[in-house]
C-alpha cells in the first residue's frame, strides 16, 4: 500500500446546521428549515437554508474533503453557490432541484479548489477499496437509510457520504445526514455498505 497523504483531521460536518435535529427531521416530521442555527451554514436567509439543507449532502462531503487537505474550507453555502454557478445543481421551474451532477461538480472542484477527481460509474466494493488504498477520499452514492444499517436497505443511492478508509473488511465513512454520533462517523462491513450503494461516486485526489 502506498504511503497515505498527510491530512488534517476531518471534522464531523452534517448538511444541517444543528446535528441534534437530524433525528427529528428524518423520523419525526420536524421541518428541516426550522433551525435557529441556520446562519452557521452560510445561508443568505432562513428560507434559502430551508430550501437547500436537505439537498447539500455533496457540499458537506466536499467541505470535509477540503478540511482534510487544507485544514479549512468555505462555508456550506459558499460551496453551494460555486457549484450552482458551474451547473452542479439546477433549479427546476417547479421549485425542485436537479443534481448533484457529477461532471459539473468535478469541474467546479478543480477550477475553484484545485481538487482533482475521477467520476466512477462502476464503484464496486473492490474498486472502492482500491481507491481508498491510493489515498483518495470517495464520495459514494448510497441510500439515506444507511443510517439504520440493522434494517434491510430500502433502495440504492440518492444520498452522498464521504468514504474515508477501510480495514479488515470494514469501511469508514462520514454521513452528512447521520442522526447519531455513530452514524455521522460510521463504520460498517464493506458488503453491508454495498447493499445500500448505487455503485457510483467520485474519487477525490487530495
């Protein structure tokens, strides 16, 4: 295995301004935007925060990766603004959002942050382990209910997590919508993670 790149500690960053609200948001019907701490996200106003906070798992992953490389990173909504400008997200006429689109995201990460990456459409468990062995971090598409791994996966993909390492058949990852301490900073068997995975993602070359 090649030497791992020197990294700064990766902070536990969620896509929500107040991590302690995530359980209520996910399972108790709490409005996502009803958060007195919304300004910590860098959002211009509470309405913008409420519109985007459920959709910016990719920006939370990018922010963690930049912290790992640099020891600092822009606010979530500063990253969102840049990604929007590159077409990584697209506002729809019905008020919805398209994205995260991988190619524009990769172009934004390189242009704005000097972060090289590779889009992977065949992110098998072996390929994921290989990328981690190269010292890369990997943004992987998984089902959001990976935060309840004791239950069968209800689907694959739709949510992004930052995979940080593997050892002895276990894979470690940071989940921007984890609702407990052990689901924000999670470790699972690689094959269990794969049962939630869409097998696509982005390897970040720090």
